[in-house]
């Protein structure tokens, strides 16, 4: 029998539905209103019978593909909350799925609640619940997962492992740390530019004198040195860097997927930066529109301390529309210093006289000439200029001085090691090569814009592929962006490690058929399975005067491509 829901999960922190933790179930397809009403009644009955605290909300969020069903729950009863949610849903639908021993039975309420009472009895920990409530209300730095509970950050972090009792993981006592030095924490999210912004901000904090840890899509880092490889842009990565004993400052890359899957991992953040909002990942977890995506990105405001600052891009229409509705203390950055949001801001960063400047009150401080900033590519990479402005504004709020910021902006990006996998430039046998992450239509379009500006007349070759968790419309929109720049060669690829349920060749074939239907010459199409082979195909094709635009996504492929291109580069 097919399950009656797609997923059921704990939300361990503030989330899309609530400032409080809980459990959410993703039901797919059309759902009658009477079924939803019955689900809510059953959840309320379950709370009463299980003696949960009063006042917890149950929220129904319809979307294009179904409905999300959320119930608030005590922090120490989240596993029981998922069971209650699933039982209420199946019972409301009159669906008795294959019964797993130890789980509530949908068609037997008496036995179901007896099972859930045992779950609650085994899982509940009132002392930890009270401790969590007290500490989070005071915005103290608390972190917890299925293994540890810790209070404090970095070398001031103290905690204990969780102890196994009757097969369940329960928290033990936590000793509060003594007097601790403040560890500044910044959080960075957005559709594009997150990793670059994290790396620049981390470099500024290091230059200021902090031992700085950061997590991103490429791994975990301390003072620029990688500690672990992989995508750590979710809650686990945040906890790892915040708990590292050498951390004196932390920058957390926070992807939308982690926020939607588990909620926010940390709620004592000093600065939260949102770079932009653009079409990407529609269809996952019920996020179908730009407005809903903006709501998701701006969820990071829930992670801020009361005095924390939200740093937003005034040139992004979604952030300009919704930012002020999510947080009262906002610092804005943008290209136009006369933008109303920048003029009203207490502190802002903008472009003035071909410089990036920081404005505070009536004072204007230069952060350097754009032409002197490697990541700006002589002013051609406007999206990177925006990343630099956002990082600088966040750094200012964390106490970094303008002289330090200026020195970092003028050197960061000169070496490929500064920003691996993001807007890397090579000159090989007389042709130009750009590599970047460029994982969505907006990012690809901006990368192609830089490539054409660097080389307006050369033949253009492009590597094209997409992750398997995008729907077909999103994948084909990426192909449409590619077509708009009239490439002379397109090499299609699979994204190994990002197949996410798709078969090898499925996405390249989908793109191929679309390109041919749009009239693209089949002779100018190639297809490779591995990313590095797609890059080699472009290199074999290129002649002096050409431009190769090579989005590369898998971390191992990025390193292999960078090593190969560095070995081939002229002089």
C-alpha cells in the first residue's frame, strides 16, 4: 500500500509555521475540507488525552501539491508529536496502513493512545523542557541534537551527551558555563551568493583577529582551513562550527532546505544576511512561488537576538517588499545610494563614485575602489559586488573596522584558493574560461553576462546540467537562459551526487529534447555523464579567442576541474 503522506518530520527550532518547535506531515494530493477538520479535532483530542501543555497550535498550509500539517509540541516530545500527527492523519482519512509494531494503530483508538502514552512516558523530560524554555527566552546560546546538549559557544561551550534509557535518547543535566566572552555569530542565506558572502565575511572576521569558523556547501572550515568535506549548509554544520573549541566568531551558511526540513538550529544570532531571492527549488516542502520563497528566506529573522540586525539587499524586489514586515532592525545595501530604503537606514552600504562606501548617519567611509576588488572583475560581476556589500555591512555590525574590510576586499579573490568553485577565471591557450557554481537560472544568467562582458565576440561554449530535485519546468527554464545567450556549443552533463531520485541521463535527455525543439543545432550539442568529462569536451573544442562558461557543482568535480585548469593555464 502506498503511504498516505510523503514525509513526517520533527522541526526542532523556529520554522515556517511557528516560532516554536513541532512536527509536520506532508500530505500530497487533493484533501477534502472535512478530512482536514477531522485531523485537527483528532490532534486536539490527542493533546488532551496525552496531557500536553495547552495552547499549542495546529496549522494547515495548503500548497500546489497538497497540504502541510503542523502541530506545535513540547521540545522533549517531538518524536511523539510525529506519531500523533501521523495517527491523526491516517485516522481522519480512514486509512489503516500496514502496522509497524510499536506505533499507533489507525483503526484502534484505544490501543493507539495506549501506545502513544508509552512513547510520551519514555521521551518526556520536564527538566530539559523547562531548561530549554528558560535559556531560549534569555537568548543564551543553546544547541541540542540527538547526541548532545550544550550551552555557550566555542571554547566557552559546555555540555553533556544524552543518555540512553529504555532504548530512547533522553537529555541529561547541563551545567551552565561561567562568565564567557561573547562569540559573534552571523547567519547567511539567499538564493545565490551565500557561499561567497560567507567566505568574504569570514575573511574579514579573521583579519579583525578572531579565530573564525564557518560552514557552507563545501564543508566545515576553521580560519580558512577545511575540517570536513561535504554540504554542511544545514543545522548539523551550524552546530559543528559553533561547538568547535577554537571558535571565537562563526559564520553560518544556512540553506532553505535545512530550514524547511528541521527549522532553525540556533536562535542567538547577532546578524542575519539575506543576499537575494530568485526562482529555485520550487515544489519542495510546499514552496511554489517567489513570495513563499521570500517568506522562507526571511525566516532567519527568527534566529536573531532582540538587538540583532537583519541585513538585506534593497535591489531585490522580494526583500524590499517583505523585509520590514519580518524584523524592525534592518540595515540595507544596494547599488543606488538614493534608494529610499538606504536613505532611511541607520547604516547602509552602497556604490558611490565607483567605490563601495559605508554610510552611518552623515558620515561616509570608503571601503575601496571597485576596480581594485578581484571579485568585482573590474565592475563586470555586479552580483559579486552585491555580495561584497552585504558581507561588509554584516562585518560592520560585528565590530570589524573599515580599514580591515577594505584590505580584505582589495585582496580576496586574487588567489583561486580564496573562493574555490565560485567565479574562477583562467586563460588557456588564448581562450578565456570561467567556472562557477551557478545552479539556477538567475545564477547562470549572471555568469553568462560576466562571460560575454569579458569576451564579447568569441565563440561561446557552455556546460549545462541540473540537480534531480528540481521539477521539469525549472530544469527547462535553465535551458532557456542558456539559449538566450546563443552559445556555439552546449555540453550536457549529469550531476553525480545530485541525482536525487533521477536516473543517469534523464535530465540531460530532457534538456536535449527541449533544446532541439527550440531549434538548437544538434551538431552543436554534446553529452557527457561526468562533470569533468563535460569540461574536457569544451577544452577540446576551444580555439584562441573563445570563451568557456563552465558551471561545476559537485565538490570533488570542482577540485578536479580547478587542478586541471590551473595546470593548463597560460603563464
